[in-house]
């Protein structure tokens, strides 16, 4: 199994090397920082602002439960030594119920935020993919790789095409 993978990697390297070497063009490699592009392009900024707004709204919906729980905890601490055992138990159960309601609501809000993030970011990533391919084609790159890709430890700053991708992405709106 391991030998099969090694043979496959060697064969793929030879095919790619032969393909690159077969052209008269020099090998030209570029690197792009996807996160920086998404944070810099106009639509990425708008998506981030909308996500932040939705996050603040979610916090606003959670705030009453937090306030109720904190109020209940303060009341319990203030009355703990004068309450009967039954009253203590009931108040503890109330606090556990509030905490569970808060945790469930927080998970629900987090799930909604993740759905919104996918809704907003997925179309940007598709357009970004097209833009990177266009930049590669138009500028005759042999390859453009992601800076955050595993295995890339170092790249020359001069090979970074992130700014070109941002400029091209914004011009295609």
C-alpha cells in the first residue's frame, strides 16, 4: 500500500515535471493568502461586517438569559444561609434549568452563525477560485498555491500575488 502511494507520487511528479518542461515558457509560481484576500476585498469586508452584526444580535438574544442566571446566583448567595433546604434545592434546580436553557440557546445561535457564514463565504470562495485561475492564466503562471497550504514552509515575498488577486477580484464586481 505504501509502495503504491510512493509510485503514484513519483509518477505524478514526472508527469507534472514533463508537462512544465515541455512548454517554452519559464516556470512561474505564485502564492496567494486566501484569508488576506477575503479580509481585503470589498465583498469580503461586507460579509465580515454582516457576520459581526449577526453575532452582536445573537449576543443580544442571549443577554437576558445571562442576566437571569447572574441574578439567580446573586440571590442564592445572598439568601443561602437563611433558606430552608427545600428552598435551596429549588433555587439550585432553577439555576441548572437556566444554565441549560442558556447553553442550548448558545448552541442554536452558534449553529445559525455557522450557516450564515457558509451562506456569505461560499459564493466569495467560488468567485475567488475563478479570479485566481484568471490571474494565473492572464499572467502566465505555471502554478499559484495557497500560502496556508500544508507543506509550504517558505516562499519569496516577490512571488506573493495576493494583492493582484484582490485588485482583480474587486475589479470584477
